[in-house]
């Protein structure tokens, strides 16, 4: 048992030494420790303030994005409505044209709009917008020519169909 008692005293001595040295070290560095605690508290306050500022900025950014998306949705709906109006005009004025052709023109315009609207690539989006615009201009020209030419000679919107098929074959 003498060895275990010596071992116990040795361990107790080490613990006491560590406690004493720790106490001495704390006493010696108390001012530094206090300064570090103050700096930590200040840093925590700054971080808290920066987080609050970032939250405010994020909320504002999110609100702007929501407003922009709402506006885009409204615009997209307006375009779809105008394409529907265009389809009605085509079907109304080209009474001899088979209905599926009018529906295909409508479908083609809708697909071009979707491609122009949803493309993540800006160049592709502009290219699709240009195609959409060209199609709408062709439809407008066909309807205007039909109105000018009241003899009713045209049975199909030729410019529109030529643009859609890109083959240049006269369809009348």
C-alpha cells in the first residue's frame, strides 16, 4: 500500500501544482483576460448588428425579387392573352383556313413566347424574342393585307405560314 499512497500523494501534488499555477497565471493575466472578455463582447455585438443589417437587406432584396416576379407573371399573362386574341382574329378573318392551322399558329407563338421568356441564356432569350416578334409582325401584316384586300382572295395567312415553315413555298 505504500506505493499506492505515494502514487496518490504524487497525483495530489500534481493536481495542487496545476491549481496553484493556474491560479497564479489567472492572477497575473487577469487584466488581459478582462480585456479579452470585453473585446469578445464587443465583437459579438458587432456580429449581431451585422447579422441584423444583413437580414434587413435580405428582406428588401427578397421583396424586390417577389415584386419583379409578380410583374413578370402579369406581363406573361398579358402576352398569352394577346396571343389568344391573335388566334381569334386569324380564325375570324381566315374562315376558309382549316382550324388546326390557326391552332398551330397559336401553339407556335405560345412556344416561342415560352422559349423567349424562360431561357436562362440572355442571348438565346433575345433570339427567341426576335423570332416571336417576327411571327407577330407576320400575323399583323397578313391581317392588314386581308383587310385592305376586301375581295377575299387569300384563304391562308401566307407570310405567317412561310415564316413558320421557312420553306418559302407559296401556300395558296
